[in-house]
């Protein structure tokens, strides 16, 4: 499993860390936002010979074409098997930069420095790397661990509020699936007002614990998909429209629907179901759509790659803090859960 380091002062800590590593050259991969907002925080300690590559920000850049540009850059710069790559950015940069490093010359070393809340608490841990392909998310990829993940809260100062809140959905999810006290300790109305350092450490420890027990997602790791089967469908449904949802915003809807399914199919109590709804709605508000949209959203659930054959399997809550997985759910039940959210 990867080493996760929590840094209180990224420039100093990265300098120390690099001092212990043996590498021939250094390459930094980032997007245009993290080049502008995050690179300045570490620039002074980088060797003058360090090479940089940046691509336009956004999920729609997490594709093979950008990888080709990255591999071309690596080749042009003469990177060898002892080159070290630093991925400086959110989940898009970490997933794609890591994938390019893990495949260049059969794999060179890389460090991830996640700069969004979502990538700090979720994407940077667990070794999943990859890109989107032909409309399918994370369709091509590998499992490879970085040399280290270095997490510094100071990057979050420049993160747009909406991106920040999106990451908070995964934090709430960590509490819901694994730790009721943690879930209840999180602020809802003033969600911006949290002890982020502690929250990030707690969330990373939950994610790490689950992934360590089941690295290749043959069982337990599926609980991290709570909220994601229906959530991904909403994410795809609104993609490219003016109601476009960020990942966490879609997952928040998914968690409300799947809490309803948890009460119906698993042992979640009605009180806890309502507690979950209240908490998520107070942070994320309610998203409107029409009754006629529901069949298409259900269709999109079926396309979620996490499901096998024709049965839809869900990770559902037994109670707040405890999650079960591989629970079969029918299209009719999904319909009811989405209707429940709508009302
Ligand atoms: P992202 O990388 O696109 O970052 C979101 C936006 O914030 C971008 O515009 C980025 O430029 C900007 N940004 C990043 N850091 C900033 C900072 N400090 N200041 C200002 N702006 C900043 O997206 P994300 O939300 O971090 O991650 C989503 C991606 O992560 C998806 O592709 C998803 O598939 C992936 N993911 C991977 C895993 C995994 O296990 N590998 C888990 C969850 C999500
Ligand atoms: Zn997620």
C-alpha cells in the first residue's frame, strides 16, 4: 500500500522527501489551474532542471489523446527508467499522470500531490489509475501504487467552493459506510467550517483501511461505491447540460436514493434514513428533474461498469456506519427510490 504523508508545509516537506529519493530527472504533470495555483507553492524547492507539462483542466481531458501528449513529452525530454514524475492536481491529474508514468517504459516512479478535497480524501489512495475511453469512465487503466501521496491542506485555499463541496460528499460517505460518530461529527449547515486537517486524515484512514483489506475490489472495497450506482447515472444524465453536476453533487443524490433502498432492502431504520436525507439536503440542496427523466436515469444505472450481467448490485447501509455489498435491486425499486428523492 502507498505511503501517505500529511504535510504542514508542502515546500519543506517535499524538499525533504525528494532528498531521500534517487532519481535521474524530474517531471511535473499538472493542469492549467494547478499550474497557476499550486505550482507556486512548491516551485522554489524544485531543481532547475525539472520539466513541466500542463494540459487544459477538466474531466474531458482525461483521455488517450492527452496521454499521447504526455508520453510524447516524456520521450522528448529523454526521461529514463529512473525519472521521477510528480502529479500535481486533482483526481484527473493523479489518475492520468499516474497511468502515463505506470506505463512509460513499463513503469517509472511517481508521487501524487492531490490538490482537491476529493482527490485528497479519495482518488489519491488505493492505486487505481486510468482514463476515460469511448464515453466510459475509467475504462482503461491499471492498479499501481505511487512512491508516496503527499497531502497538504494549504492547496485547498484556492479551490473553488463548489469543487470543495463536491469532495465533501465523499467525506460524508466515509462516515456513512464505516463510522457513525464520524458522520455525526461533521457539520452540515456550515459545512465550510470544518477542521479539514483532521477530516482529511480520518477519511484517508477509512479509505485506506477498506482498500488494504480488499485491494482489487473482490468484496469489501465495493462499499466505497455506496451512492455511486445511482449517483453516476445522475452525473451522466446531466452531463453537458446547463444543470451539469460535479461528481460529489451527483453522489449526494445517489446516497439519498440508496439510503431509501437501504431502508427497503437492508436493515437501515426509517429514522436513520431521514437523518441521512436531512444532512445531505442541507449541504447540497435539492436537484429538480421530471418524472419522465427517470427511465433514462435507470438505463444509465444499468450501464455502470460496477454491475455484472443484468442484475444490479448495490452497496447498501445496514445502519449509519455499516455497509453491506452485493445486494440485488430491481429496476422497479430503483424507480421508487428516485421518485422518493423527487418528492
Ligand atoms: P479535477 O482534477 O478535474 O479537479 C477539479 C477542478 O479543480 C479542476 O478544474 C482543477 O483544475 C481544479 N483545481 C485542482 N486543484 C486546485 C486548487 N488547489 N486550486 C484551484 N483549483 C484547483 O477533479 P477532482 O474532483 O479532483 O477528481 C475527479 C476525478 O478523480 C475523476 O476523474 C474521477 O474519476 C477520479 N477519481 C479517481 C479515484 C481513484 O480511486 N483513482 C477515486 C475518485 C475519483
Ligand atoms: Zn466518488
